[in-house]
C-alpha cells in the first residue's frame, strides 16, 4: 500500500471536507431562517382589520397596526384629542389619538393607525397614517394643471 492510499483511508478528502462544510452552513442557515420566521409570524402583516383584531383577541398593550376606513360621522376632536371609529364594514373599533392628524385624514378615507388596544377594547393610537387611492393628485398639481388649462377632473378632484 502506498502512503497516499493509507492517508485516504484515515480521513476525508478535500472534496468531502468542502461538501461537509457546505452542508453544515446550509443547516445553520435553515435553522436561523426558521427561528426568524417563527419570531416574526404575527408581525409580518402590514396591518390588521378590526375583524382580525377581534378574531385574534389581541392582548391589551401589544403593539399592532390597525387599518380600515374612518367610519362616517364618528370623528370628534377636542383640541388635539381625536376620537374616531375604524371600520372594515363588519366590525368597528373606537380609536383615540392625541396629536395632529395628517391632512388626508377624513371620514370615509382609508387609515392605518399604529398603537395598542386598551383593556376596554378601544385602540390607543401613537401614530396615524392616512391612505389615499391611486387617483389622488396633490392640490398644488391640480392648481398648476388648472392654470395651464390642462386639468381633466376624471383624474380625481380634491
């Protein structure tokens, strides 16, 4: 027996070592990915609708994003204290926000609020984001188009 043949019998070849390292790294990567996805399974959603919040029985104090439409005739404001209902057509959740609301905020308009539920089943928002549809055109653009005689209202009126 030659010396090379004896060395091959005792240990792994370079090719086998390389393959073992690649397989080991793939296993570690798969485990890390699984741990991250399990930890984030509830936070991957962009926002929950009021029906989702009720169905999931979200714990008071747990931070979430609540999205839907601002219910018609539900918005009251006293100074910077705003109270409004967010609806998805099936369920309504009363929401409270202390601060200045975005310019696009209005009843019947889409909204995503960040915050948490309180023990009374009401949502306490820390941040409110007003959504708009694809037909939205900023007022400045509308004014500029009107001044040039190029305004076509079918694109969306403010």
